[in-house]
């Protein structure tokens, strides 16, 4: 299922890029501001979230095995 989700996300991103580039707007409104999101904002947000969760996983691993990164 993970591979299917990744492939679908790639197709969606490609379609959005073809239709409007990084300024392509989401169909969903933000809850706080009532505005749509740009594809650029979505991708940057996903990169931030991914790196944040990787950092958390590193902290957990370090607390278990005591090894730190370079």
C-alpha cells in the first residue's frame, strides 16, 4: 500500500506542476486563514515534517543504543 500511495502522490504532484507549477492552489482551505495552499507551500511543509520525524526517530534510537551521528 505504501508504494501505491507514493506513486499516487507523484502522479498528483506531476499533474499539479503541469497545470499550474509551484503556484498551483489546493482545493482545500486552511482552517485558520480560509485560504488555499500553493503546491510550493505543501511540498516545503512535507519536507519539514519528514525531517522533524526523522529527527525524533534519531533521538529515540540514540537513547536506546547511545550512538550519535557525525
